């Protein structure tokens, strides 16, 4: 663990973490996906368990081993992730949405494999919006005092975009990291700023994903106390 022996400051708490990236099927062999490795979400699940929490990990397509002592709920699509998160959030003290949820899914699913046709260009793929799980659980809190955390990968004006997103989502904390060609996705390390709805700003220096996870749980624990 990044900070040595963990204090059981989350004992008696139930936390829900979503991790990985959703996949939106086009046909039985193809999907629209993203590059999320799931490492940050799994680090959050491991560190919460080490701090004594009961942890439900909603895992979307992460090729990672199940963390010990964590309840893992595998999901594929954004719609499945929404169902699993809503169910687990009903009795959770905190929900951390680390998953990369697809904003859109194919409007239609082809039950048979889509085939090429001689001399024809492909049909465009029509997309529809997926539900916004973070905005939904933030607007419709399952429990009073429940702490809700979102993640945002931003480019350009990272902090201003983060502040606007925090307000739009209505969550308590938003972990903002800057993404680029070789940053964050699949990496072992991370660097971020955690924005609070109370106006707070907690910078997290470049370091292991466990260290960022511990900072998130510090901020969650302070809000639960
Ligand atoms: N999220 C979600 N449901 C979605 C999309 C995103 O719950 N359909 C959550 C993510 O898990 C993350 C947070 O919202 O915690 C921010 O995701 P992000 O993609 O940065 O936000 P969007 O509102 O989709 O904004 P953008 O248009 O920049 O992608
Ligand atoms: Ca998005």
C-alpha cells in the first residue's frame, strides 16, 4: 500500500466503485469501446477494502484479477452498468464512478454478423445517447449524506472544464486528470486535482494510482464523518 498499513477508517461503511470501460455491441462480434484499463477503479476498490470498507466493484470489461475481499459485479454495457450501480448504491455510503461509460451506443444491434456487400460502401452507424449514471445518482440520492464521486479526463482548460462538469453532474467530488497521447489510459501512475462541490481543490502529485485512491477515500471519509 502506498501509505503503509491502512487505518480501518472505512470500517462499517459500504462503498461502490465502478471501473473499466463499457462496450456497446454492434453485432455479435463487434463493439464500440474505449481505452480505460480499469486500473484506477481497481486501486480504489483495493484501498477501500484495506481501510475496512465493504466494497462492491462494478467491473466493466477490465482484464484484471478480482481484488481479494471485494464483491465484483461484472457488466458489459452502459445500460447494464447503470442497473448494477443503482442496485448497489441503494445501500451504499459512497459511490465512486471511475468507469469510462460510453456516451453513445449503436441505435440498433444486428443479431447476425454485419457482412460486406460487393461494390457497396458501408452504412453509417447511427448512435443514441446512453443514460448519465453519475448525474442520475447525484440528482436522486439513494441515501441522505451519501458521498458521490466522479472522474473526468479532460484536455485543454482542464480545471475550468472540471468545475463546469462538477456543477453539471451534481456530485460531491470530481477527480480531474489531464489526458493526452501517453497519459492516464493504461498507465501505472496518475496525476490529478480533486475538486469539491464546497469549492475545495486538492492536488494529487504524479504517483501510483493507489496514492490517488487513498486521497479520494480521505476526502470521502471526511465527508462521511
Ligand atoms: N459518466 C456516467 N454516465 C455516462 C457518462 C459518464 O456516469 N453516460 C460518469 C463517468 O463515470 C465519470 C463522469 O461521469 O465519473 C464524467 O465522465 P465524462 O465522460 O468526463 O463526462 P461527460 O458528461 O460524458 O462529458 P464529456 O462530454 O466531456 O464526455
Ligand atoms: Ca463522456
